[in-house]
């Protein structure tokens, strides 16, 4: 499973996203740049240039028409996927840490950071899809401030009136977007900061990962779950259709120089979500794996690292013929 190495960023990756068709891959990093690539060959299609700080997060709508991004320059920006033009910009007092489109593409949710006397906030904006997309409302449709531990990741729930959040304390909660009421919560979902939250392809459950070295698949209505304890530091997660969860991470970049690369665990691990068994792993990054995304088609996955590279792995035919669990070692 030889990777395609994408070299288009000068600093560490913060998030990567496939579009709904799986033919485009979007990446953002601390170098202020958003890139879009062709998935099949790794060719860079274009760049979305305009942010003046770290771009923490991106998401693309199901039609690959609009791209949304959030940055440390305290802005949320709407882009035209086709032209690369910035269509609209929302400004806030603090950085935007996570953005996500609703399943119907009609709304966008964002989490802003708690800092400098400002409370962290969750805002929901109605996206005007008429015309060229430049005529947007400056004011959010809904806004609320979670009480207690600040939210760091978010996504729309099974419908656009519910928002699932992961928090600094490890809490996972579901909020009513219209009222800001916390309708469901699990204070002990994790024992440390939630690092990622992603839905399964059929949206029947979601997976959270944390600095507590665990990944937790959860049901969106009752939080029933199975915890997978993974021997890595800072895991992120995504899902495959073959009953597997992909986890990546590695030793904190600040500590890398004091240990060997073998101890760093800079790899992607495949875990069976039911049997909680590791079924394979892929190495390659020269630093922590910061973000992972799996193509909606299930034919490939991509990882973005602290080393500034994006690696796209197309699964070999043998992967789909292999047993879904057991000792499967994937080597490059």
C-alpha cells in the first residue's frame, strides 16, 4: 500500500477532509493555507489563500460547492470550491477551532475559543445558497455558551437542531441548537481533552478520541459505547466501512527530540470496533499524526502530520479480501 506524498504545506497539518464524492481532499495547516488535491493522483488542484493565522479547521458541503474554514485570525470564511474565491467572512473576538456543515448543507456550526475574557461560544449560521453565495447574514441564527468545560470540537447531530460537542474536560454532550439546552451529557466520556469527533458513514454513531489514549464509539441518543484503549498518545479517529476505526497520533512533538523515532509511535492503527483488536498499522510520518480522514468510498484514507506532509493511502485489493479481524500487518 504505497502512499502518495502530498507536499504543499510548510507547517504541521491541523485537519484534512474528503468531499462527498471522495475525489477531492482538502487540507489546512498552521501555515495559513488551505489546499485542495485530486485524490487519485495527489495533484494539487488549487489553494484557498486569505487567512492571516493558523487554519484550524475546514469542511466542505455535500455538493462540493462551498468550503467553510475557521482560523486563529478570529474569522470564519466561506469559499467557492470551484474558483477559490472567499465569498464571505465572519469575524469574532477569538479563534475559530472547529466548523461543520449540517447534513442538508443549509447550516454551519462553529466553536470559538475561550480566551482573553471571552467565553467560548457555539454559533449556528444559516447559509444562503442562492446566487453566488456572497449574500450571507452577519448574525448567527443560534448562539449559546456551554456552561463549565469549554467545547473544543463539534458537529451537527442526526438533525440540524442538535449539536454534538466534545470538551476540554473529556465530556461529550448533545445540545439543542435552538435553546442552548444540554439535552444529553456524558461527563466521563474521556478523562482528558477530546481531540476529535467524527460520524460513521451512515450517521448511526459517532467516534470521539482523546488525549487519554482512548477512542469511544457512542450512540447519539444514549451514549452507550465501547471504549478502545489504544497504546498511543494523542489519538485521532475516523471510520471505515469494514467495521474498523483508524487511529493515529504519537508522542508530543515537544518530546520527540528526547526519544527515538521507534518510541514516537507516529503511525496509523487499524482497530476492529467490536472485538477491540488491532488488525494492522501503517507507518510513515516523521512526527505525530494530527488528523485522519477516510474517503466516503472506502477505497483510501489520508493522514496529516506534524511533519507538514499529507499521505494518501489507496487500499490494495488484498485489503478487501483479508479477514476483517486477525493479525494483518500492512507494510509499505
